[in-house]
C-alpha cells in the first residue's frame, strides 16, 4: 500500500529525514510539505529537495496574511522550482481572525491571481465562526471570480456543511480529509466523507496539528496518515488498499505528478 500525505507542515519538531523514513515504514510514501509564509515556503522547498518523493507548496496562510506586504515576485520565484506542486496554503480564516478580514481577502486574491496566471493548483484553507458561512461564501466567490476551474483547487481539512461541500464540488474542488474524521464528536465530517466522490478525495495529516485517534492531543506526523485512511475506508465501506490506491492516484492528478 502507498499512501500520500497531501498536506503536512514542518515546524522543526523532528528532522525531515526521520519524519519521511517513519512515514515510509507506515506505508506513507509521498509527502507534500506546505508553506504558510515566505520563510516556511522556502524551508519546505529545501526539505523537498532533501527527500525522495517529497514536494512542496508556497503561499501565505490567512493567519499570517497581516504580517507584511507580501512580495509576490519572491513567491513567483519559488514556483519555478521543479519540486513545487501547488500554491498554498492560502484562504480565509474568520474563526480565529488572526489577520484583519480585509487583509486576508487581499492576500487570498493575490495568490488566486498568481494561480490563474501560472496554472498551479491552490490549497485552500477556509474556516468560519460556528454557524456562520461568511468565509465559505467569500472563498467561493473569489475562486469563481478568478475563474479557478475544475481540479485546480483543494479545500483542505474540510469541516464545513453539505451545502458548501456541493458548491465547492460543483466548482471542481478536491476535498482534503484529516484526522478530525476520527474524533468522536466529528459526526459531520464522517457525513461529509460519504458525500465526497471517490475521484475528488484527498488524505492529509495537516501535521503537526490534528493527530488522529489514538494519538489525539499529541504532535502529529505524516506516519499517522494510516489512521485517517482506515477511518475513511470504513465510512466508504471499501478495502483500505483500494482507498489508498484511489487517493494516491487523486493526489498525483491534483499535483500534476
Ligand atoms: Zn495546514
């Protein structure tokens, strides 16, 4: 079995070589190291070159959007690297609202335009305050306006409702599922999984965050992706090996590998 962790962050917790070898021991063969600002995008680039079967993305997370006036030229340079597979993580986060909404929108817009111009797929983060759909509505609107089309974006760590799931799927989204799917209270995410077409499903750890059961509350690593895969296979009622094949194939397609 070969699993693909489509989204992890390296934050210095363990040497990248160890993370990758432990992942491989647990049948996680492919990794994408995701940037959240210029510094971590650059680090992700370096990590991807030090490992086999590891790629990287460059972008500015909504949490960091307000930190500086981002130099898009510098990001364009990173995109020229042969191990770069996507722009991200980018998006809107109105749950924490660590950056002002206006700034988040502006930065997200800039990266969507860059995606359109360069034809790179986008990894989109979208989170709202509970019972509120403002971020989903705006993310959807911006993607649509920019003409980010079929198969050109993934809504990572999707925890929204069915209405927005259908809207994003109609626009051509891939949907990323994390360890949240194993949390006892996450019945909504298990329902979501049932509604994601097989060919639109991606697996991710979003490590070091969101460790799945039975590691919940501890630092997460790509090697834990199997727990996510097992839960998703159970929900979809298909053999684990088949799910691995489908989701790894999807990841290759999404990232143009
Ligand atoms: Zn992330």
